[in-house]
């Protein structure tokens, strides 16, 4: 699964070509915005809450910063988040 692996996505085209595939192509898409209160935004918040220990353990943010972010996501009417980007790649054996 390539989830959250932009370095691999950047190399994917070259990897397919170097493995002998022809007619190689790639596209990205599926990015949308989710606003506060939408079903997708609620899912994002629920996923964040379920992963809070792991996210805080990275040291990227403190527990207080995490709590403040969740509070903002739940209460700020201007809050939006971008969905995950989907990367598709293809090629043919010669």
C-alpha cells in the first residue's frame, strides 16, 4: 500500500520503466475538501482520535497541541481538510 508514501510515488514511473514496462503512465486525483461537520470530516476526526497516541509519540506535536487541533476541527466553522490524494500508475509488458 502506498498510503502516505510520496517518495515512492515520485519514483513509481521510473520504477515501472526500469522494470521493462512500456506505455507507462500516471495520474493523480481524487483530492477534495472536507468542511467541518461533513461525514468525511467527522471520519477524519475519529481517525485522528484513534491514532492520537501514535501521533503524539512521534514528537511532531504535544498532547496539548493535539487536543487544541481536535477542538479547532470540531468548533471552527472555517476549518477544512484536504482528502488523501490517489495516485494511479500503469504500464504494459512489451
